[in-house]
């Protein structure tokens, strides 16, 4: 079955047949419009993860995308579901904006199985972020696993200086300001684009750069556009790039995924 066909089936045989059957012409037109917009995105995402049938990745990505379309799930939860389709125990991964540590903790749970395998690097420029992430990890991880997470107070544009080229499975960015922290201390377009460029150097084949970009704060829209422009310039022979947004919730974060083929 082609990815387009399977995506159509996914939507047509969705969990809400009664709703779809009751749809009048108006709703049907809207669904068709949505489908036209969605199919290329879904195909891209399916292509991204078609590499590992052993992990049933297609099913996991379909679940993430179905939740995105039908439930309006939180952007973070969609991103985490996609990560789960890519990351394996034993991988090295980087949280490029650790903030309060929730994404770092999620990554640690995905890659660290014992003291011998899996490694997480968490970066943030602010001491308060390093402190909050440290507290969360100390509380939530057993000591052996905690020892496999390294937190560094460092600008993410330097991340290619701390790991080898093509050695990292996933680099995630959650842009903007630290929740509950100083709202004037934000990620900035120029350093973020440098950091995504650095991430592209360290990502291994079949590895993913995941970027959550907020547009509701000053500078956020410019940063998002700068990142999107850089990502759009990556050659499609080597990279699969996709972008998810809630079209009728303009202040919701955008999700950009960049998979190295
Ligand atoms: C939205 S928060 C991250 C939230 C975090 N992922 C979590 O789970 O709580 C963005 C973070 O990026 C950090 N930041 C800003 N500029 C940075 C830079 N150049 N390098 C690394 N981190 C930066 C901020 O200090 C802030 O903590």
C-alpha cells in the first residue's frame, strides 16, 4: 500500500465514522481541503520513518499524526510521540534548550536503559534552567541513569564542538523563554539558525532534528521564519523536512522536523 493510500485509509476509517457519515456538503468540502493540505505532510512524515519496520514506526507516526489532526493534542506530546519513533535505547541525543528539563527527562527515559548505554546532553545558557533541570533529573532518575545525562551551560550554536560529526540520533529545540523564568531571555533567530546548522553536522543518518517554535512573543515569528528558511534550503537528496501547524490557532507553536536520510 502506498503511503498516500494508507494515509487516506487512516483518515477515512477514523475513530469517528458516525461524525463523518453525518457530515453535510460543507464539512465534506472542509475535510477535502484539509486532506489536500495534509497528504503531502503526512507522506513526508511517513517517508521519514519508513526506515525501520522492526520498530513499527509507521504505526507510531500515524498515531502521532492522527492525534494531531483529530484531537488537537499538545504540541509537546506530538513531538514526543515522533521522537519515540526515531530514538532507540543506547542512542546519544541532545536537548539544545533544556529549560525546566521536561524534554531532557523524556529523552533520558527513551535512550538510557542501563549505565552502559545511552547518553543525553542538555544545553541551556541560563543557570536557572540548568538548576531546574538538575533538580528534575535528580528527583526522577535513578542515580545510574542520572549519571548518563550531562548538563552544560553553553550556547547551542556550539553543539558541534562537543560531539563528533554524525554521532547523534536526535537534537531537539524548544524555542522561546523558560516557562516560569525570565521572559526577556529568549532564543534568538541568529543563534538559533547557527545551532540548527550545527545540529545538521552532528546528526547521524536516520537521525532527527526536532524544533518547536513559538510565535506569540516578540521576535518569535522572525525566529520561526529564519529557521524555516534555513531548513527549506537543505537539499532534499539528503534531508526530509516537514512542518506542522494548527492553521486556525495562529499562536500555537510550529513543529519542524528535519530527518537526515
Ligand atoms: C522554551 S524553553 C525550553 C523548555 C524546555 N525544553 C522544557 O522542557 O522545559 C527555552 C530555553 O532556551 C534557553 N536558551 C535561550 N537561548 C539559548 C541559547 N543560545 N543556547 C541554549 N539555550 C538557550 C532559555 O534559557 C530557555 O530555558
